[in-house]
C-alpha cells in the first residue's frame, strides 16, 4: 500500500541568510519538522562570512572561501529559496514582500538580515564609496580594485575593530601586489575605544608597521572622486573609500510595526519580537533583557535557541531562553597572517593567534561545506526483478530530466492512426498541432514539468516559459492557456497560498507573451507538477521542422546545461551561483527571439531530447544532415565541470541513443543533456545569419551560430 508524504500545514519563513539562519538551516536539515514548509529569502545565492572578510581583503583567502552557499544549504534543509531583497513585512496579513513576485505568506517568521554601513547623509558617499556591510559588495569591489595597477589611495572611515582590520588588510594586500599605496583610517573620535589599552597599543603598532595613517577627531564633510575632504579643509587622496562606521538597520524594518530600539528589532529572551509570530536574531536586533554590542559571536550562539523556539512556535516543544555571555573572545586580524586575541582584559598577538583564528573560522565554514550525507532508505528485502536497475543510483530528476524517453514516446505516437478530421493538420515531429478554424490557423500544445525547485513562483515561471516554447518555435502568437497543477498534500490554507503564487506568476508570464489564462485544473499528489495547455495564432505559415535547407546556418538562442545543473543541485553538488544563473536562463522568455527568427526555414525549442535529439528532428523532417561547431555551442556556468565529473540527468542515456555516431565525452556530452525552457534552435539562410545573430544579442539573448545543415544525412562535428 502506498504511503503518501505527510501533508504540509504551516509556513516558516527565514528572512536573510545571516550566520544564525545558516546554522538553523543546517540543524533543520538534520532534524526537520514534519508538516512545516521552510522558506529562505535572501538577496543572493550566497552569504559572506564576516569573520573571514579581512583575510580575503588581505589576500589570504579566495573569494569562494568567504561564502556560505545558501542554495546548497537550503537543498540540504529541504527549504525553498526565494532570491530577492525583502522590502516589508505585513504582520496583519502575515505576508512578506519581495519586489517582482507575489507576497510570501507565513505563520512564523524570523529576521536575520544584519546591518548596513551606508552613510546616506555624508555627501558623496553613495557615488564614491562602498559600505563595509553588506559584505558581498565590498568583497567584489575590492577584488576589482586590487587587480588594478598604479599607485593606490585608500580611505577607511571608522576606527572600530572592523575599520582597523580592513585598513591593515588593504595595506598588506597592496604591498603584496607591489603597488605603492597610501592607506588612511579616519574617525571623528578616538579609534579602538572598545578595546583595552594594551590591545589597542598592539593594533596601533601593527598599523604603523603597515604604513596606515590614522586621523582621529576629524569629521568628513565630503567624498569626491579622488579625495576625501575633512572639516578642517584637508584633502586626503582617495580612489577607494569604504565606510565601517555608522552601521544601522535596514530602512524597511521601520515600517513593520514591530517594537524597535533605534531602528533595531526589540526581542525578548525567546528572541521573539513584539509580534509573537516574528522572531529575530543577529545584528538587526536589540536584546531587551540583556543588551549586547553587535558581534557575530552572539549571532552564532543564538542559533540553537532560535532553532528550538521556531519549532516550538510551530507546535513542537517548549520555548527556551537565550542568555548571552558577558564577554567573549575577540580575534582581530592584523593584516599579515598575524592576529590579536583579547578576552577579559588580557591579550596576545602574533602568527600563532592567526593560526588559531583561521582554525576557528575554517571550522565554522566547514559546517556548510561538508554537509552530512543522508542515506536513502534501503530497498525491501523482497522486491521484483529489475527494481534496483530501474531505480538507479540517484533520485529522479525534475523538469525535462523526468520526461519519458524519446523512443518510448515516438513509438507510442507512431502507433496512433493519422487524423481523420480535415481541420487538424499533423506535422512531422513537431510538438504542436495546427488547427484550421474558419480559415484561421491555430497552434495547440501542452506541456508540464515535475518540479525541481520548491519555490512555486519560480517553478511556475519556468514551466510557463517552457510551455510557450512550442508556440514560439512555430512562429505563432500565444493566445490562450489553461493551467494544470498538482500540489503536494497540504492544508487548505497552504493550498490557497500556493495556488495564489502559482496563478499570479502564470498570469504575469502569459500576459507578457500576449496570451490569457482562461482556466485550469488542479489536484493533490506526492509532489508538485505544473503544466499548461496553450493555443497560438499563425498569421503566416507556421515554422515547422521540415523547412530546413542544406547550407542554412544553425542558431541557438540559449546555452546548454540545465539538466546537468539541476541533477547536480538535487545531489548537493552544484554551487548556488551556477544554479541561480541557470534559473535566469530558464526564465528568459523567447518571444523577442521568435520575432527576430520569424523568417527561419525551420525551428524548434531545445527541451527534453537535448540539442542532438532536437537537431536530428529537424534533419529527419527536412531530409538533410548537420555539421556542428562544438566550440561555438554556448554552455551554462558550471555545467561543463559538472558534466566532466560524470553528473548526468536521468534521461541522458536515452538521449544518447539518439545519435550514437557522436562522441559523448567532454563538451559533446552536453549535446544529450535535457533542457528545461531551453533556447530556440533555428535554421536560417546563411547570408543573413550574422545579422540575425547580432539582433538576437542586442535583444539580450546569449545566441550563437553553432553549425549548418548539409546535404549528407547524419550529425557530425566540424573538422
């Protein structure tokens, strides 16, 4: 008897991927709460770890070592990821607002967004300076600046620990590069006021050794393109300025209706705000019972309490209180591979302290690099023959990676009798049919996808663009659509929330394409599936697979690799940045591309059968062959490396059988990779191909000419 998954009944939403929430996600993956749907909202796919920022700036770490991969972490936790910057919480409606998508509903929410070092009141800061927080932008801007040449002039604003660490790290990095530099630290009061005198003296000596100039008790009046102007009229040369002073909460927090202290969310001992359903942790909070300075150590130690209390708020267990320690170990980078350790008024410094700090930082990051591998459930002792082989050694892919193989589909369709109705035109190999209605040619198609992301809004956008591909590929204008949705088992309230997200996005995508949602069907099952049945209108003759001519140039409008990337993401092997880039390709509509390619002789969209299978479809219908220039075939970020590691979609082997004459190693393997919402593949007249290619790129498509049709049957590579 089939045992379905337990239904979802409550929504928990984590706002921000700070240190506390990263640890909560890890704990959730090891001990999930049945019935709870977990969502993480963050501006990007990664979250920089603040403890290693000075080391990165100094050149001791690579950029990749600095980031917690939130996409990979969320997959481990079974959480959906919404990439976007939150700009509001409606505590009355229990909704979180993210620009560009429907509101995200919650039953329980938690905020861990950190703080910002922007200085909007300082003239010229927005135009000529980079805030130290959030860390991601500073890391990117500094890396670009460091790669430059010539003399450097740096100003760091703020004489706290963060400011002096950055100033020393920048001075060391520039010396290591052999660049002449002037690094100046400026504060309107005394520097290092929160550090004991002995430690402060050690840090000042380290700054002197690195050539860092310190200006105290001086206010900045203006930041210009090449200098910083002080209140006393002095002009300090500056071609790179960062601000590590005046950190403050994000503006949107002020409009949440929560009780605040100087803009920070007030939380009690349970880390609850004035609204019991909204928790908060890290630098964005004010601990009302035990106020503490802003420091990452508190965010880390809040994680187990927050994890417990979020579960309790969802109905599992009892609340615990957070009791912050009175003092903590401060480890301060001194530019070189040297550090200072201070606690309880005692301090030590030198390379050994750096080794200790590096060990602590690496140990923390290894929690997210080396996620525990959860073993799949073993097969029953007694099972039918072939079960192990059919199941395979990995989970079934989503999207087009879950499609039935081309051979099974073709043989089933070929067994059907030809249409008997005169108003139904069956086209060779095309996914859409042409209907004649009162002299009007109407294209009809249907497609649906097994979800590979837990975000219903993102999955809907991809599924809609994917289904529209058949209409665009035939040169038709989208007309009407019905939606077919299968939701995993969930409560009536979560059904309403999820369907609202799905239909809002579906309507947005279809209307942007010129079509209208006219209805739909829904049911519940074990997992989410989203599909659309579409019609489109043809003013001109439809573009089919059969019109290709020898000599035609082959143009592909999107890169390959979505199947490999989604398979790797499911297995926890893909990095979040590459997965995010793949989603951006999959959500790019092809309407403008179809318009530019309206004079194509033959066209199809590259989906489940991979580039090789869909190109062979054109060749068979057009009675010709094709030569491919493999070096010109565009590939998604990260896909080649994963493919070379042997990552394959579950339908790869079936696709490989389509063109056994082609090699399947190296880049060639991606020709058999099933694409979801893939690009258009068009055969166009060779003499106009470069113009078409230029128009496509001007319209924002990463298009390429990848080969040409030939008189000789079969597929081959250009020599």
